[in-house]
């Protein structure tokens, strides 16, 4: 059974797939794991830079739920 994961506003943010269902998907779509697990090097570099910025000054970071709510209000 699929389980949907919601953010603090109740919006669906992810899906949990039971392992047996995952195995069926892998069997049906042979390269699915390669597509999902392959992360480009340029993307890894950006993520590492952002982690360093966060570690250097976490107090400057914005909470995504707050930013998302402000954007929703602004662009309704």
C-alpha cells in the first residue's frame, strides 16, 4: 500500500513505496534504479556548496514552510 507523506501545510511531499512494490517496478523497468540513483557531479557540487554555507551560518537560512507560505500568498 502506498503511503503519502505531507508537509506541514498538508500538501503531498512524497510517496512511500513498499519494498515488494519497488521490486516489481525494478523488474518491469530494468533501468529504473540507474535513473533514480544517478546524480550528476555538477549537482553534487552545488549541494555541497549549499551545505557549507548552511554550516557556516545556519541562522541566515530561511525555513522552507515559511517561504512557501509567503510565496503562495504573494502569487494567489
